[in-house]
C-alpha cells in the first residue's frame, strides 16, 4: 500500500541521521515522561530512559513511530487517525492528540504531544520531540471501573475532558439520558486540581421553588417552619471542590437569577440570614434539554445560559458509538457480582447490535444485569433479552446454532462479523467503515488484527 510519504525525510541529508549528538539524548532524559526523537519521515532516532522503562527496552532506532505505537504499516492519518506530526508540519507549532497505543499492559489511552525542532540558522523543521503521557481518563479495553470505550465519537469526548479538566472554567455536559453525564463530571473532578476536595452532586429535577434555595444555600434556625437549627447548603459543602448541577435545565425560572448572582459573585446568603458567605467551587452542569431553545422560549435566562455554557461537551448516545458495545458489555460483566461466569451468545450480540438503545449506557447496564439473572446456564441468548430488543428490526439475520458455536467470546463474534462483511464488500475502505458503523481508524486496526486486507480499492488513501 502506498503511504504517500515515503520521501517525507528526503529533504534532510542522509548523513545527518548519524549526527544526533549526546546532547540531544541528554535533553530527552531531562523529561520525566516517555519521549522519543523523530525525523520528518516518522523514524525514531532516540528514546529516553523513561520511554524504555514504560514501553520496554525494545529495538526502536530507525523504526517508524506508527508501527511501534499502533502496529500500523502506514502513518496514522492514512489509517483514519489524527497525526500530530502532520499537524505540526502544517502549522509549524506544537500539536497534541489523544491516541490509543499498544503498551506492554495492553492498549491504553495516551496524550501525545509533538514539539517541532529547527536546526540553528534554519526555519525548516528537521526533527520532532514526541512526548507520551499516559491518560487515566478512560480505558480502551474492558475495565472494572470508570469510562470505557474506543469509538471515534467517544475519543472526541475524552479529548475535550482532558483539555478542560485542569482548568477552573464552568463545563456544560450535554447528552441524552443515560449517556453517563455524572460519570464524566466525576472524571472532570478527579483530573482537576480540586480532586482532593468534595464532589457534590445536586439533582435539580423536581426541586420546587421553595426547596431549591434552601438546598443550594442552606438556611438558619427559624427561617421557616421546621427549621429548628442552622443547616449549611450544598454550595458550602462544595467549597474547595466541584459542584455538579444535574439537569440544570429544570431549575425554576424564578430561582435562576439567584444562581446567576452566585456565579457572578461567588457570594450567597442562607435562607433567613442577612450574612453574606463565600464559597470557592468549580461548577459542572449537565442537561438533556436544549437550553438554547429554552432561551429562545424565554424559559431559561440568557445571561445564565452564557455563564454556565463556557465549555460545552456533548456526550454521544450509544447508537453513535456501537464499536463500544462489546467492551462495555465485558466491563459490565466484570462489575456484576456473580457466583458463576456468564457469556453472551452470538445470537444475543447480533440482536443488541441492531437495537437503538434509547436509554443508552444506563439501559445497557440494566439489560446486562437482567440477563445475568435469567441465564441459568451461564449463556445469555436472545430469549434472555427484553422484548423491545428481540422485536427490534434486524438489518442482518443472526447466525443459527448450526452455523456458529453458541458460546463465543465477544471478540470472536466481532471478528466473524467483520470477516463476513469484508468478504462481501466491493467498495473502498471508507464505504466499508461506514457499512460497519465504525471509523476508518478503527477499521484499519481491526483489519490488522485479523491479518487480512479488504477486497477494496485504495482510492481513498
């Protein structure tokens, strides 16, 4: 296959590759994170001690970075991946991306940062320093806890989480019910400088006008009937940490001005008190409602909307990240306390792949827990799935027991499905990825794993 960049390093004299001084290696070793020195042709010239400690003392020199990190035989951007080296070449500036890399521990999320290096007296970029910082934002494989996924839509969300987490700006999480907004809010808190402080969630749905203010700001003794003692509010409880307002679109219009004043001044009064108090917190909000439309309808304050919506992150629904279905199921099976192992049959997985999951990840978790209880033999079949799943219109008929073993790993089911579609496909790689409902990057990785090439043209490369 043509990489299109075989001559990417030809503008640098070949003898120069042997002239990297000991100083360059010393500079790399000053970095505490794993780092490598690359030429313009993606070739690794040096790796620091931290890199060899984390990734193993393998033979690296003159190997391509994409072959080591991704096991690709073409540069990342030709495999549907974002390439920081190409970004840096294009802009002349540093570049940063979130990638999934092969490591001795399996596939892991890594923040990849590229620094362009120009030789003295030259404006042309000759080398690149690539710094690799392992990310704890999520797991690319099945995990007993935290966020799990590897789809393109999921990775775009994670990249935004990584960017905004270290800051103190307000974050707005948008997404359908069940997409995991509170889990992302907890992740933002965990990755922030306020991780040692409290994470205080506030469920805004169902809070009437009379309760919203007292819950948020607290009250003093005698403020109303039943107030027999002073009680601090959730704003005070969140001091030094993160305040998470879930379903912020449900805050009564009459109470929104009080929240606006809190955000503008960081000052508030307990109900029944004239004493002003302060609280230092980071605000994260979430909603499944269209706040912009609510602003137009005058059911949500425009000034409050812009205060809350400083940094917006949209969480994709499960139907837009079907590549994550199998690792999510595997993760949920590891999290469920069961006295016996449970597996999903090929027929059950086929039904799930054709279901829209209106309740998203929350619905999938409930479905898995239900199936585990019903599958007495330890094998989840279509009969153990809810009726709305089994009655969903299938785009493709599942295999019968005579065509495939009943008990298979999720990876085997996926590999068989891709191989079958691959054998029938006559278009290019881009259309094949679209047919499978995955990105070109993920398709390339899965084809490499199958040790197979698609019966397709390379006109899209």
